[in-house]
C-alpha cells in the first residue's frame, strides 16, 4: 500500500484486485507499437502491465502528486508519457497524430458521462475504449429500447459505437471501496463508412429533448423541436415515449428535421 491518500474531489478509487486487473488487461490485449492512452492511471496498477505489453503509453493524470511516483514505477518498463491535465481539455485527435488510439481507464465516477461524450466527440481518432465505470452507467450505455434505463446516453453512444459490457467488479476490488458496484465495458467506434448521413448536432438536440421529459409522449416532449406530423412522417407514433424509440428511428427523425 502506498502513502497516497485517495482524494474525493478527484473521485479516486484505486483498483488493487490482481485477478480483476489481469482480466481487464487480457480483455484489452495490448500489442507492441499500439498507442495506448490511459485516463487517470492513479498508482499505475493497470499502467504497468499495459506498458510492458505495448512498450509505450500516454497517461492523462490530473493529480500532480501521483505523477512522479508513477514515473518512477515505469522506469525501465517502457516509454511513459504523462500529460498533467483534465481529460476534458485533451484533444485526442492531436494526440493520435494520424494513428488510432486505444483508450483505457478507471474513470472518476463523478464525471464519467462528460468523459464518455468527450471521447465520442473524438471517436474518429479512437480504435477502441475499455473503461471501468459505475455498473449503473454501463447498464444505461448498453440498454435497449423498452428498458427503464434506456436514455440519452444509450442512444448517443450506440449511434457511434458498439457497446459490450465485459465484467462486473465488486466494491472490495478498490481502495477505498466505492459505495456502488462497478463494471468494465468495451466501446468500439463504428467505421465512418457505416454511419448514417445525419447532423449529429440535430440528433443530439432531438435526443436531449425527448429524454428531458421522458414521462411525456414524444409529441409533448419534442414540442419545441418537431411537430406531430414530423414524428409521424418517419414512422414513429407521436404518442410513444422516448424510451420506446430505437436509435435508428431517432436518426430518421433527425435527418427529416435537417431536410
């Protein structure tokens, strides 16, 4: 155990269960020469095995007190580049330099959703993502229409990526133990050639409005965005609720409104 005290303001919970760590590293299956980017490496539990496998790794760490100890641990293991920054300010496109990134991380649960959306904004520069998150968030990410947890996060992530929950992680695997269950998820951005021709800003606006008042019918929730005639024009019942609408239908509506 190290002397570093996990900080609540950074949402720090350090993974220490070696069995879980091994399964995560095996799921990532890093290869020499790949550009791995780790968000929030903490004390380096996942950093070091990934660094051994890939030979080099970029770590994005906000807590300055963790940087030098991590650099010391990595000495002789591989080439570690540490970026001291808030990940929400990092330009993954610039970091990629034309080569796809493999992004991993035990994300701070208090800002996991903004980080996910930030990564999706840079999906064109990312090969895949493996994240540790609150299980409730992973359930929402992978939820299908009709589920009570299907929502804005489900639609916007599934529009851009395949979402695959990998494993459940109990609180005791961390120091200190969080008050929630955790899970690891794999996100793989869909190739640009398979994405529908839709204005993502319009789609985001439609989805935000639809789920902003999820108990209301679509015709009411989307009153400031689309008419009932618009909704019917793409084959959606205006009396349905947002949680019943598949991703593809939200895309159809956004395309219709853009035209």
